[in-house]
């Protein structure tokens, strides 16, 4: 079976209720065995990383469904193996790489006054900038996944628009307040997707 069907998590909804969660292979196998053909036509499966629905053709037997999905998503196993075999055995080199930095005199003066000198200070500043950038990326990805799922499953729910505004405003208290009376499985999944959407929760 294609690794593509086991490498990411997804959740299946029938109406407002969760019927299965786990890898795509697990979810498809579970719902195919448990639900009728009519129920399968109403089923929605969402990628837990992106919040987007996954199009699944449930015609035929379970193996047929999984085979089509494997072809749809592709199998990355061969690529991963090839990539791993090109790596050299042993510890990676962690030596310092020298380079040229162009700064104004006032910048050099400030750097020279910092504990550890210019090199140590520059490394600290770069590491901090990288951490900040990664945090902002995590927040954006979480917000986007939450938005995608909410739009698909909660677009007509009470205070949907208010919840979206609170999501993008980074106001977690108002966001959770607005979704509090939503259908439990929908609300809980929204909370799961929004776990990294708020700056104060990523500190």
C-alpha cells in the first residue's frame, strides 16, 4: 500500500458527527466497512493538516478505493529511499562558515559593545529571527486550516463570521467563546485545528 495513505492524519464527518479519524488508509477502510453506500455519498473527509476536504471515490471494494487513492496521491517511498541513500554516513560537519557582512559604522560599533562580540551577537540575532519566522508560519498554517474547515462545515453556524474575525485577530478568548455552542464534534475539531493559531499560545 502507498505510503501516501498513511503519512498524514484525516477525520471523516457524517453530518456534524465524527465517524473515523486517523490515517487516510484507516479512515477509508473503517467507513467503507461501517457505512452504507448512501451514507458514503454524504461523507466528508478532511486533511487534518490543511483543513481541506479529500475527494474519495468509494465505488467498488475497499482495495479498489485504496488503489485509486494511492495513484491520486502518489507513493513517495522510492523518493525517500533514494534521498536517504545519497546521504553520507557519519556525523555532519558543524564547522563555522566564514562570509562577508556589510554594515554601516554605527552597526559595527553597536555589535562590538555586545557581550561575546560581533559574531556571537549576529548568530543570536539570526537564530531569534528564524524562531520568530517559524512561529509566524505555524500560526498562519493553523489559521488557514481552521478557516478551510470552518468554511466547509460551519459556514451557516451561529456567530461563524465573528469567530473568523477573532481567529485572524489573534483573540483566542473571543474565538472560543463564539464557537462554544457549536455541534460538539465540529467545535472540538475546530479547536484541534486552531491549537497553534494564536500568538500567545505559541510563546
